[in-house]
């Protein structure tokens, strides 16, 4: 699975190594309160609705919460975002940490912030997660 | 084997957060003792068998550095795994603490930083999700 062009957006990979269940979320904005009608159509656009949706689907499909490996990337302040003062990347990340805390889950790895866009990969067969930024691959 | 844990910090919120994190990271918890200052921390060690301690530096009655010195100088506690959790930014003080064999966790901390410290302090005898 792959999600491209993570700027201020957050990419979140969740994987259960025993069942081989995995999911990859690309959340664009921190909270569904920004646009509730859009959140009803696509909750995965927002961190505070997308992360719970992904976790609930994983658990409903047979994943076990204490086995979940959670990795996150993105939340950058790309060039256009540095001058708009909305700090979407930072707010996405803060909301993500809040949701994880509510679910009682910890992160296994993260690559957050900076100024460069990222593409995030999750290999379902192995649970391997890696990033590509400016043509360079690196494991996460 | 369950771990008995001491958390010494004058902030009730910090103590509560550490307790919650310990519950999340997959170690088998035994007794959790809380102390609001350094002197209380030593009293807990005197009365209970503790396997792992979290110690703040800036506490009333007796600061965390003095607590760590007391722990290391008492043969009964000298080998106790200790994580110092503090906003301390003084590099010399941090170096002194590290030389006494503690793990240092900067406040504000993430749950993962506490998990990492626990993992490094208690080794591989416990199954942690790391």
C-alpha cells in the first residue's frame, strides 16, 4: 500500500503481525469540526475521525490491540504552509497524539515535521514500512 | 514476574501519567508506590521492595539528585534501576546523574520515551512492545 505526497498531512500505518492485517491512513486535517458534512462522507480526511475509523476497522477485522504496530509520517511545514500560520502539520500531529492517548496506544516509529514531502509505503505481507522523500528511501 | 514501582514526583499529574503509561506498555505491574518528595521516596524504599523507580529532580524536602545519591550509596538499593524524569537542562547535572547509572527522560515526555527507559532499565526479562 502506498500514500503519496504527505506534506502537512499525516500518514499512519497500522499493522498486526499475527493476523497480517494492515491499514494505511492519509489524514489531511486535524479535526472533523472543520467540515462536519465532509467528515460524514469521508471521515478519513480528518485525524480525529480517521484514526478511530482505521483502528475500529482493524479491530473488527480481527486485529488485537496490544499487537498493533503504529507508525506515522508527515506533519511537515512545506513551503506554502510556512507562511500561512495555520500550522496544519503540527496540529495534525498534536491531534494524532491525543487520539493515540485516548486509545491507550503507543507509537512504534515516527518521522514527523521538517519541510519535505514524503511518500509512505506499507508492505502488507511483512508489515515493513518505509518512506520516500526527494527520491530517497528510508525505513520507518 | 511483576514489577513493584516507585514514582517520586511532586506533580500528581505527572505521577498519574506515568502510571497510565506503565499500564500501556505491557509490563506486569505489581505494587505502585507514589511519593511526593524525595524523603518520602526513600521511606518507600525503606519499607517496600521496589524493582524500578522514577524520580523527579525538583522536589521539596529532598531533591532527586540527592535521592539518587542515597540510593546508590545504600548497598540494599545500589543496583535499583532508576529513571530520572525532569525538565532539568543543566548538562553538568544530567551528566552527574547519568554517571550514577540512571536513565534520563526529559519532560515533557512522550509515552514512548517512558517505554524506552523502562525497556533499557529492565532489559529483556520483560516482554515490552518495543
